[in-house]
């Protein structure tokens, strides 16, 4: 039974932390999907560094019929979500995707027929060795409720996307733990409190430091963990068990 005193993010990271193989990962994805009330979740490794022979590497809660059809028809070529791997680091709502082409509109109609979800958002992830991945969540809620759900879960979703990136690379043998510089006690404390939901100003008050010093510790932690964003730093620190989920 889940501890309801823990946040959905803490519970989800703990779930992923216990995963030892891809079968467990599929179960974990389903648990996280249900915890946040999404319709589906899908993780796709776009560029696995120099190991392109394993592409596509994915984990999804989509119906098997849709996944098989997608692969058979090579919908990677027309799915506009795939192009998001070339964008920044922030979540992208699918309502902002370019659907002007006839093929793209037909693709989304077919996806909806399989219950993929009328709405969605995707986080592009870039790893330190050039690898890239996409983590997407979908929903069939009315638009107003979807906006509320996506807005409230965006912070968690970014951290989960980076954690999944690390987990999938390790499970597939493409990433070894280690190679990161040790965090100082203060860097670890600041990152732990940020992961718990505190903003730098509150962290400063809690630790009796200035806000500028807290931000410096967070920047140093991000650099030592070779992270592009603070969300990636939190996810990597959780994955390496430097901080607790």
C-alpha cells in the first residue's frame, strides 16, 4: 500500500528505483500513469549515442495493436512528436504541434481511434553523451481538465523524464553508473530540498544561507552531475541515490 504522505513524484521515483529489467519498467510506467491519471505514457530513445543499432528502444502503455501498427508503418517518419528531439528542454503540449499536412491529421485520427489520447505533452531529453529521448503523456480528459492536469504535473514530469532516460540507458547496458564528481554536503542538501518542492528562497531560510549562495550550490551540483538542467540534476542525483526520492 502506498504511503499517502509521500508526494506522487516521490512515489514514482521510488517505483522506478526498484526496476531491474524492462518488464518491471512496463509495470512501473503503468503505475505512474495511473497515479497521475494520464491515459498513457511512452518513453522513446531517439539517439542512443553511438549505438544506433538498438533503435528504436521504447517503453509504453499504449495498446499493443497501436504500437505494432506504428512500427510496421514506420510512423516515425510522419509523427511530429519525433521532431521535438531537436527542440529545447521544456514540455511541449501537442496542441502546439504542426498538424497542417493531410498525413499528419490522418495520423492523429488513426491514433485517436486506438485510444492513444486526444491530448498530450512531451519532454525532450538530451544526455551528456549526445543521446536523446522523448517522454510523453496523453489524456482523454476535456481540454480544460487536461490543461489543469498538465500544468500541475509539469514539474514532476520533467524530473521523471530524466530519471527514465538514465534508467533505460542503464537497463540496456548503454550507461554505467559513476563518473560524476562528489557533491558537497551543502550541494546535496540544497538539491534534496529543491527536489522536495522548496524554492531557493525557502531553502535559504531553512538552511540559514543567502539565496545567492543557495543558487550557487545548485549550479555547482548541476555542473558536477553533468546535467543540462536542474531537473536533470535532480533526476540523476535520485538515480544515483545521492538524494532520496
